[in-house]
C-alpha cells in the first residue's frame, strides 16, 4: 500500500521590528541586567485578537521586538486593513527607572512610541519624537492613549503611517521596516 504524504509549507516574514537602544543595558556581561529583564512588552487584548485573525505573531528577546506575518509571496496571506493598528504594552521595573532618564509620569500620563513619528536620524527610523530618545514630548495623557491597562508606555504601529519609510506595506507588498526605540541613560 502506497502512502501519499503532502508537504505543506507556511511562510512568515517580518512585518516590522523594533530595536530597543539603551546605553545602560549594553555590554553588561553575564553579571549585568539586560533590557528584556527590565521591560515586559506584550500585545494588548485587541492586538492579540488581530494577530489571530491575520496570522501575525511576535517575539521579544534581547533588545529586539520582531513581528512576523504569514505570507504568500511578498503579500500577506490574508488581506490586512490599511489602517491596521498594533499596540504593544510596555511595563517597566524599578531597575529600569534607576538607569533611565524618564519622568515618573504616575497614573496620569503614558509614553507613546509610534511609527506615526517621522524621526529619521543617520538612517535610523526612531519611533520617538526626538532621535535622542524618549523624552517629555513622548508623554500623552492616559485618556488620549485609551489603554485598557496601566502601563509605562505603549508602542503603536499603524498601517497608515504618513512617512513612506515608516509604512508597513505599499502596493508592491510588505516593506518590513526596522524601527528604533532609544532610551536615555541617567
């Protein structure tokens, strides 16, 4: 009796990535702390549902957030809306606050990092309003962010970014941009 085996190949490619940059967490060695120990980054509830619907996945390890989407060729396997909105929640620990020049915003403000900013410096696409790193200008009132969770900040990646370099896709397919989120060392 012959057995027929069918090979199924599922391909995912990068939708976008965010490199976390922080001098206090670079070259810390085995005894030091890494930024992924200082920050907890995860998808909010709406984004988790969106990821399931459109075959999107992500991981956060080291200093990188990588988001992948199932594709057929260079186009998403399922057509995603042009106004797609991906939200990642950022929780911080005390060590991060001790090493980082940020305002203790309390419960009234949240840091917003987004690809709607157009802050390119030396070829690096920052998602902060200033290429130097996260500053007061990135703070938003909690009501403006409309997050269901208390958090230090959010990363909002949208499909309709105004700057071409910050777009996730165009008529030719996925652009797979690489962004940077820089924090300033104390």
